[in-house]
């Protein structure tokens, strides 16, 4: 049976997901359950995003299910506060890469930028990029806190100058996370730069319809061929269940991640 347009978008979105659990009560048991969720009958997400303490558990859970070669492991640093302590962010980034993270989502020092400090963000990103080695560096700009287009554009430019591999909207820990308006600003900044940089929408993307709107926006600005796991991600937890529903998978059997603020 041919997919409907919404089902086609849902199938694409699943393959673009960073299936996320960043909750205060995470445990090795809950992370193993997250790995089980990644093993869906209609494909696997691009990555699992977990706290640094659970990198090994994610590696083990994915490996036991034969998913480790297909699903990357992402984690967070300088999270969620976005400190302006460059040495801290660099140290945390180096440690998580040594622990086996394939991707690092580091929080940009957005409060420093809001206070008028123009260079700390670029320097922090550059230090973390160097600490990443071959790992992918996603820079979380916290667009809901920056709020204004001017500050969001400045953060984009500084992150790009520092060597970001991805620009990411949000931590999922603040009242306003990903929006189509902020996503458009990030995508336009990537387009202007001409650099090989990806985009990640995090927080608030909960339905197939939400995902379809972001996919359409990215295609309009960057082109359909650009929208692949190498350049586009959704950071989400509750999105998976809705995508599976759209695709006709029995989610009473498929495990689902609860919709909690810490899980995006």
C-alpha cells in the first residue's frame, strides 16, 4: 500500500529523530527501554540522546539489539544552563567523546550573548569543536530565551564561526523551545553561510503534522536533497509514538517514551 503524504513525512521523520531521554529519573533500566523503542518495525531513528552517565548503557542496549551500527549515540554538555565557562564545556565534551559519544549537543552561552559579550560563544564552540575530534558537534542556541531575531542571528553566526556541525534550537528545558519562526532563522543562517552545517529542532515537536511542517520549511530553504540525517534532526521523545500511530504500527505493543519536559 502506498503511503499517504503524511505517512511519507512520518516515515522520513522517524529516520531523522534523535530519540531523547534527558530526565532526572533516568536509569540504566529506562535507557534500555529507550533502546527497545528505537527498534521499531518501520525503521530506527538516527540517534539516541542521553545524559553522559548513560552513554555506556545506550551502547550496550543498542548493541544487544543489533542497532549500534545504524543508531548513533548523542549526549549533552554545558547542559542545560549554557555556562560561559569555556574550560568546563571543553572538559565535559572531551570526556563524553572518550566515553563513546558519536555526537555532542553543547549549550551555547546564550546569557553571555544577551549580556553583550560577543566572543565567548564563538570561543566556547571552537574549544568544544576541537575537543570533539571526529564526533559531531551540535550547538544548542536556546532560541526561546534569546527570543529576538537579532540575537538568534548573532548566535547562529558565532556558532558557525566557532565550527558548529549543527545548529540546534533548544534544550527542551525552557518554556519556549523549537518554533517554526526560530527554525527559519537558523536555516537561513545556514544557507547564508554556505557551510556544510545541519539543523536540529528540539522541544515541542510532538506530532506527524508538526514534523511535516518542519520538513516542508527545510525543503523550501535548503532543498529536498539536503533533508537527510546528515543535515536534519528532530530532538524528541513523545514524537515517536505519534509517528508510529500515523504509520499504522500498533503502539499498544510498541514501547513509547512518556511525554515529559526533560525528554523534549
